[in-house]
């Protein structure tokens, strides 16, 4: 059984027991979260597609920890003008584990 869930504007395909990183959520480690924006639920040949969401479907996840992603570097450069700017960014995330998919 799997589901496609809209989490903060990103569509993720999730299955039970799967671990994934989602944009930062204000929740403590060990707590459970419920995502209601389920776009599709499939269990073998039984497929339910929402318009836009599947009614009554939800995905429960357990918060494992919070962290920061890899650093990316942003550069601006103009040739022959002695103009160079370098900036770094690390995106915050919450790591979750899918515990239950209800349809």
C-alpha cells in the first residue's frame, strides 16, 4: 500500500515504514503528525484518486529528529568589474517515519 501526499507544497510517494525528510515542522521528537492532503491511495489494484484530495484518507508519521541539510553556495560574479559575492544556505528539515496510512 502506498499514498501520494502533499507536504508543504511537495508531493511525496510514501509507504509504511518509510523515512523521509520534510520541511521543518514545529513538533518535538517522538510526537506524531497527521497529513490530511492525500492525493492518491493505492492498495494493489484498488486505486483511489482524489479531486483534489481523497476524502477520509490520512497519513500518520512519527517525528524522529530535526536537522539541517547540506550547505549550498550561491555566487554572484561580474567579469572585469571586481564584483564577487558568495553566500551559503542550509535548509532546515524534519525527519519523519510513516507509521500508518488510512484510506
